[in-house]
C-alpha cells in the first residue's frame, strides 16, 4: 500500500503530465486563473491545498473522476465534489 506522500506525489506527476500534454505553460495558467506558478509547482510535487488543487484541475479541464482515488487524501469524495461545484458556480 502506498503512503499518503507517495500518492500525493503520483497525483502531482499526473497533473504535470496533463499540463504538458495539453501544451500549457505555468505562466499561461497563472495569467488566466487565480493560482500562482509557485502553487502549481507545489501541486505538481504532491503538495498544496484542496482549494488550489480544484482551481488547478479546473484550469486543466480535468474532472474529479480522473483523480477519484486520490481525493481520499484531501477530503471525502463528496466534499471534493462540493468544493469543485462551488468553484465552478463562482466563475
């Protein structure tokens, strides 16, 4: 069984892979969303907050289903869905 740290690092790696596959630079995301390059770098290392994670996922246009197994490390899947829904409503 993987540790929490290993699982968050894997999530960060997946986020980075998605960003790079879609051809996004951190500076492009920073210019369009309320998230800094430093926060993006932390998320891609498996660090950061749930709110930052939601903003970053939204910027990459990925859904919670893509990362479902990882959300147990942040909050319950139901809470994660609510945070994502609240963020989308605020846009």
